[in-house]
C-alpha cells in the first residue's frame, strides 16, 4: 500500500513538473544531443520581454572527466551540448560562462577551453566569463578563451600552474611489517608508486615527472597568452577596450593565487564587477539591448526521483570548499588550486 502510494505521488510530481515546464516556457521538444546523456531543454532565468537571448552556462566545483549524473553524462559533454544548443538557436546572441571552480583535470579543462574557442569561431557569438568567488587554475584555464572576463575584486583566481599529487606510504608499511612484492618489465614501470622507498626513486624518474609537469605548464601559459591576445584583438574595435596582459605577466603565472583586483591590474581579466556587470557587458559585445537570460537543463525524468532513494557509494574527498568531489586519482595532472584539497 505504501509503495503504491509513493509511486502515485512520484507519477503526479512527474506530470506536474512537465506541466510547469510548459507554462514556464520551456522547450516542448527537448533536444536530442550528440554527446550523450539526457536531452536538454531551455528554461528562462530572467524574462526581459526581448526577442534576443543570452545563454548562461554554469561551471561549478571541480572540473572532472567522470560522470556528473546517473545518465552517464560528463561535464565536458554537458557543456558542449549546451554550446551546441546556443549555436543552433539564432535568437541566442551570446553566452555567459559562469565560473565558480578551483580547477580540476588537465584534459577536461583543455577540452572545455577548445569547445569555447570553437564555438566563438564557428558562430561569431561572444562568450563572456563571469567569475564567482573562485575561478582559479583550471577555472581560469576555461575562462581565458572567452571574449571578455569579468571578475569581482575579491574573486580568488590565478593559480596558473600544474600539480601532480600523491603519497609515499612506504614508511607506514614498514612500521606494520608489510613488504610489497613487485615484478616489473622495466626499471621505470613502477614510477610514481607510493610503495617505493624514497632512496629507490631514481633521479631520472623525478626528472621525467617534472618534465611532464613543466611541459603541461608551458601549454597553460601558451593558452593564457593566446587567449588574452585574441580577446585584445577582438575588442580593439569596440568603444571599451579590454585589459591586455602586462609585459611581465609571466612573473605572476607561477602558481600564486590572485584577487580579482590583482588579476585586473595584470591583465588577466578585463573588468571588475558582479554577474549583472557581466550581463551588461555581454549585451554590449553582442550589440543588443536587454536580452532574456536562459539556461539549458536536463529534461525531468521519473527515474530522477527514484535515484534520491539510492545511496551512492562513490568515494569522495573532503575539500575546503565545503563540497564533495570524486577522489583525485594518482598519476593524473591537474590544473587545481592546491589549498582546495585536504
């Protein structure tokens, strides 16, 4: 009886949600997406009675390549799907990338960076980054290809650099009398293993790992320079010019964190302001008046309600941001603010 009642309530909520979506002006025909996951549909964040729209794409938390929901969609695919919808809708004149992230995986951040670059080149629609309280490391990496970057003066940004993090627990194993047995095909096959005594970590091994980190760091700096130069060229014809990088900008790309005010001073962002300032700037760049703000969200599915009753066993790591994130994997490179991880 109770189970039947719960099912009835869930069904009613599903139907009611569908009805509310329709009266709120959501797309009646959800878009079937090429990057997988459930279809997305449009919802209105702010109705200004305009024929023009600005799509708001939000990136919050750690940027990871794993699935972000039970449909199997990952963050990169989710952002690409939203950009595709914005590209196909002629009434969408621009995109705001709303960033509140300490960074994350190198490849995921790089894929998002390329997706934004491709979107702007393909559609000629500007993307404006609106930084929240935190847009550091990979959070800055995905912002830098945008036509314009807006940050609050107290935004934590910068942290331009690369980190590979791990633990050496051989000393603990020795204390409890555990000796690992390793059979390997080459002397470097167990590099980065946490079981190796520090005196057995070869200098060549340290040099190879550092070389990998340095190579990725150089790519980060190239992306920053190219993105800011491209934005500077695109904004020169406008009434308001952006902020070009200062000549010694690389001196501040050493992993240090910057306030929004400092980032503005060094040319890493174009403007100081809040989200409303980012909206105003986007409208100016798109050469439109007040536009409707929209977002793309997953189509409501009855299975979403059932998933609330299912406990996830995904391992999580507590971070200083007060959120749960998937456990960082050893041996992976990250554009990540180190202070975010305990």
